């Protein structure tokens, strides 16, 4: 049962975002065969005043098609790309919980190096948070790191067979009488509890470090926690948990499938302070450029660049409130949000300047999400990185619009 008064409390401190200018909401379309069209490039990002390491390089041209099973040992099943050093795939992905609280934490560090990123709604349905999946590349830091949510505990750790890296989580340890288990109790009771690393559990440097004044001087202390992937992978090896998981499930093809609708822009406008996330197709790079609240997204580690992904996937997923409080205080009692990814539903894939109506399913308790067409055939992603949005279909869905 949704507690509407909690939503009203959150909305009392936020403005509800609108849709893309001059565009009405568009329901997920039925694909119609249309040719790929040329799209103008997006506005460049303002340079970030910091030095950055060069990312690890994959082999220039994927051979493919690959997946959804039978990936060669040197092909990353999360990107469909061969890697220069196949041993980088012999480790568990890191699922790093990254803040999206406001412009104060932007640009984030390290998420340009992620193979996948997930954006999901939190308690109150008025704000989102990221989970960055770090696997084939190893940035010097990722963050700022914040607390985990149910989507991580109930789905993403099992999906990727990964290590959950987070600042902590809500708990009933200090409540009398104790109520239903919250995030930390669920983490510590999970079969993968030895693959959880948080400051709340006592983990600090060299795995989780405090870096003040990033991305700008004077940032609040709760935004200063960052993960160090190289150190965490070393910890995995030392503790005997750094095995290569089975990541089969996605398919990749350099050639786009037929039946796409030419698209220059997509907006996912989450309720409340959301924020609004816009994707603009850049024909020059062949990628989707990321904009949050109409500001180009960068990475603190990569100056003079804008965040871009090869694929954007919008998943229509039922959301509900869990039976425990995620937050209590000045904003009222806000219940944790449950996002049911162990199910199936409709979605949209953006790739190569086109959009496709798709189906998604993940009916097994473990294992990767699968993307199909209406007849159940695998829909291939473009080889490269993928950004996933989860969009509520029940209570407070984001407004989704496409141009043209």
C-alpha cells in the first residue's frame, strides 16, 4: 500500500519536472521500419579542471555477433567487445552505489568507466540513485559512494554475481522493539554477504577512502566517500572470492536490427527532484550523450569529455513500497521502494539513433536480464556500454518522451 502523504511531504520540497520542451509524453511505441537518419551532434561539455587517467582500451573492432551465450573467453559479456587483456574478465564486477543527490555531487567520479549503470527511484519516489557496474575497466576512484537500496540487495548483486560497494544501509539494530529487517540486516543475511563492502561494516582505506573537496571545494562530508576498484579487487583475491561469474544473457551485434524509429532525443523525467535525465544522439561519435537537468554530464576523472553510452534501455517495472522505513525524520516516514526485476515487462532500447519497443525478462532468481522482441527473439545491443533506467508503472512513474 502506497503512503501518499509521504510523497506529498517530498513534493513539498521539490518542483515537479516537466517533459522535454515542446514535446508531449509518448507511450512506448510499436516499431515501424524506417531507415537510420543523420543526426546533428550535441553541445560539447564544459572542460573539467582536473587531470585524468587514460581508460583501458578494448580491441578496436568487435567481430561478433555475440551472445546471449557462448561468449569467447576474451569477450566481455556485458559489452560484447573483445578486451585487450582477457585476465580482466577473471574477476567479479563491482556494483558501486553512486550519489545522484543534486548538482553538488556532479560530475561524479569513475562512472564513465562503467560497463553498465542503473538509475532507479528511491524512497518517496522523488529522487534517484545510480549503481555503477565496474568490470572491464578500473578507474582510480568511483563515487561519491552512498547507501544501498533494495534493487541492489534483491536483484543486482545476484544478476552480476558481483561485490556490492556502498557506504551503508538502513538498519533496525538501534530500534526498540525491532521491526522488519532493513537493508543492512538483509545484506548480512544474504548468501553473498561475504561480497558486501561498506564503511558501515568497518571497511575503510584502501578500499573506501574519504576525499574532501571533490568535485568542488567545501562539499559536505557525506559526499566524500569514494571506492578504489584496484584495492577492492585485490581484497577479493586475498579473500578467495574473485572468481569470474557467469554473465551470459545479453546479445550484441554491430549492425542495428530492422524496425527502429529514428530518434534524436529521449527524456526520462522522474517525479519530484528526480532529476530529469535526457539523452541526445550524437551522430559524430555514434553514442548517446547524457544530460541531467539540462546540464551535460561529465566525469571528474576525464576532463573535456561528456558522459556517453552506446545503449540506453528503459525498463517498465512495477514498483511498490516495502514493509520497512528507509528514512525517518524531517521529511517524514519514507518506506523503502521495491523494484521487481525478477519478472518481465515492456521497455525501450535506444541505439544507433533509433528506438525499439522491446520486452525484458529475468524470471530466474539469478542470472542476467534478457532483452527480446515480441516473439521472444533476442534483441541485440550495440557493442559497448549500456545505461539502464527503471521506470515505475504503478504509482509515480516518470514521464517519458522522445523526439522527433
